[in-house]
C-alpha cells in the first residue's frame, strides 16, 4: 500500500482525490458506516456558517446558490456523492486502533486487520473528545447536562431555563435553535466571551480570508486568544432579537448552580456545554508526533521529525479556512504535493 489516509470526512476525501489524480496507491479508512456520517450526527437545525460557494470540494462544486447556507444533511450527501463520483477507495466500518513504524513503513492496526503503508495522512480533524470543564461534576444532580456533540433538538431537554456555555458558532447556533423553538416559551441563557463575527466582504469573504495564508492564521489565533472562532452565519443581533440572554463566561459552580465570571449564579434546569472538543491521537504510537498539549507537531500539515507522516483538516493548518470544507482542498493539494515530490520513488508512485 502506498498511502493510507485515516478519516473519510472532507479532509480525507480531498487528500484521496489529489492522491488518486496523481496515480498514487491509496486507501481511505473510516470508522463510520457511511460517508458523511460525522455531519449527519449533528443537531437537526444545523446549517453551515460558510455559504455554498465556499463549500466546494476539489473537482466538484457544491450544488445550489452560492450565497445559500445549506443544511448539514446536504453537506453529508454531497460528501457521499463526491466519494462515489470519483470512485475514491474508502473502506468503512474500520476503526484504527494503533499506528506505528516498522522499518520504512507504517503499520496501521484496525478492527478489520492491518495495513502497511509507505506514508500516512491523518485526516481525523481535531474534534474527537468532548471538552467539558472539571467543575461540571459539581452541578446539582437535578440539572440536566449534555455536550453539544450529543445535542439534536430542543425536545430532548426538560422544561425550564437552559444555559448554553460557550458563545462561539456552535453555542450561538444552539442558543438560537432553543430560543426559536415553536410553541415553547423557553428562557435561554448564553454564557461566554464575545467572539465577534466574520466581516461581510461579499461573495469572496472566505476566499479572501483563505488567501491571507499562514500569516493570517497566525494573526487570527493571536487575536482570538482561545475565545473561539468568530461568528459566521449568525449575528449577535439575531440572538438579541430572539430573546437570548447574554452573560459572561462560566467559571465554576456555587451551591450546585453555574457561577459566572461576574459573581452571579444562574438557576437553570439544563446546561449544554458548547465548549469544544479535544483531539485524540492516542492511536499514533510515534515518537514526537504529538506535543505536550496533545496537538500534532506539524508545519502546514507536514509532521516534524516524522518523514511521510502528514495531516489535513486541522484548524489554522495553513490558513484561517483550513478546517472549513472550502479550505481543505488547498491544504490537501499542498500535503500531497509535498509527499509525492519528496517520496514518490519510495511509494512506487509516479509524479504527475
């Protein structure tokens, strides 16, 4: 096997597309039952905050009006059609348990057997494990808690006030979903730092952000300082109009209730943690591939000190848009070009 790609989301499919076009022997592994399941499993009302014009995959435009914000199911179906149209070699139901080096090859151990590869591309993203603060365990047992990864619709929550923790895109979307629930007068609170919003620069907004490249990504990360990505589709005014009550961030628990940064506590029936995810690279049994914070040690998707190990789909990998659907194609092309121009002979692949 020339190249094994772990993950068949938009990043893995984009990498598979560029590898296949250049004649590489490639296999894409994914634990899901069907392509696009990572999108299908998200909450019912979710729409992409990037417009359809920036959601195209390499070689296949996203259908529909360029300015439309399509549903998560439309995105899932588009990825499934993409894999089928280009006959990408995706093997589903395969969960990678461990990957390591054996001489000049990688060994990828899964629940369906082992594969050897001359190169390995990690396309699992950086959002595998829900990140919930430790103090959540101190909330009163009468408060229903869930993470945004488990949220599907308002009806799964008990009656009464709800607190959404985390004011980035996911938190804003969920808060608006709850506040606009038909025939329900639900009190909705949203706690978290103000993250601002992406400026409207016309139909080329995200293309302009992408062309800012690595310098733009570095400046954005410094400016955000861990506050989460700026709002894309939703604007703060929409939250206000829907009656969502804004609060500073949650810093702990007092008397079983969420404690805010300003010293107040909020009495609520349920809490949804929109506090992000952590990456899980515990399956990578490779020295120095992951830093002390659990992040891949890479530059532009090229793993440092690990020849022929790459990544696609990481936040701010090479631009502000690297983790967005419309941004993975450029990063996948860069990674594949780096791989094939330096290691094509070892992989038995021609460079075209």
